[in-house]
C-alpha cells in the first residue's frame, strides 16, 4: 500500500515545566499541513514467526537501520500484535529533516496506522496513541492527525475543529537544528535569566472553536534559544512578515519557519520571492478527512 504522512506546524509552543526525567512539559497548538512524505509498504504475513523489516529512503542522510522511527513503529506493532511478517518500507522524503516539521514522527504514525489496516488488527485510536507515545513525543499527534492542543510531553491531545482557511508559506533552510540541543539551550538560558518566562496568555486559557487564535498567542519559547545561534532563521521570519504574513513563527525547534497569509495569491508571491537554495512550500491546514493515509491498497 501507498500512504501519505503529512508535516505539522506548531502554531504556538510554550514550555511550561519539566519532569524529573528531563522531558519538558508543553502547551502547543499543532496542525497538520498539506506537505507529505510518501510511503510504500509491502507486507507478507505468511513467513516466519518473527518480523523481518527493511527500510529504504531516497534521502541518503536518513538512517534506515533499527534506529529509524518507521522501522521502530513496524517492529513495535508486530510485537504488540504478536505477529511475524516481512515488511518493506520505502520512504520518499519530501518533508525536510531536522526542520521542526515532524516528518520522522509522521512517518512512524503512518506506519502504525497502515500496518494496523494491512493486518486487520482493529486497534483503535487510543491504543495506537499509546503505542505512538512509546516511540516519541510528537508521534501521538499524528494518529488522529488533526488540529490539536497538545500537553504533557506530547501525549495529551485535545482535538479541535479545523480553522478557517489560510495559506501558509514554509521556509526550511538547508541545515537542521538538533531538538535536544534546542531544549538544552533553552534550559541554560532559563538558568542564566533573572526573570521568569512571560507568555502572551494564561496557559490554561481555552481557544475559541473554529477561530484563529489572536496574534499574541503565536509564541514559540524555543525561538529565544535558537534564533541567536541561527540568524538566518530569524532573517527568514522577518522576511515573511515584511512580505505580508499576518504572523511568522518558527515551527518546533526549527529550522523551518512559516508565515500565515490571508490569500493564496499573497502566499504564492511571498514563496516566489523567497525561492532559492532553500526549501519553500505553500500549504494549507488539513482537515482530518484530508489527512487520511491510504492512497491505494
């Protein structure tokens, strides 16, 4: 089967605490967007009692061994279901890696859902989310794959109805930003700062349904850690604003930034202006139905 794994953006990302094990507690509004990795999965359940999994990828920088999230997702699902199979996963990467767009996490969630379907396991969304949480913090979001306010370390989801249509321009520099480094840098800055973090609104404030949040909510706490070390990211954010974006923000821990535009024409003009050696995409937010995975059996 062939499936699609959409990218995500963080419409806001606030760090509200830290667990004893070092994981950070988040309050984030995450949305899937119309930029996809393409995944082909070939299965044969008739061979052996242990899974035999292989991963191939068009991007030579992506590891395809047992550390790959798609590989780990397939192995975990087989272990959970107690099945053996030959599984071949071919990744066509279109979502830039290390950009804060969740490509690897989305691939893993797509594999969980696709194999659940391929093997007729009947695991429900909650069950798949629990498995996803074992693999990584962003992966549970991609199981329902719709606009959600995300808490905990990424495993607590409050699903929300889709927002009114806007067009987003995503600019992804050619370099990645390490997520562990970004959080470590954030922690170091907090230790050095005499003032507590200030946020635009109370962290427990509800969001009005089917309405874009106020511009003051579009805050990414990791920007203060990342932007001073990566001035190009800050420059692209300023350019998006200068080109008419209502809001411009870094997604996740970077390196991608996005701008939100009222019209497709304005977004296309901005993307054309910024096009060059970097990856530039014009996308929209996805409804759950638009984020369904199966392209063909």
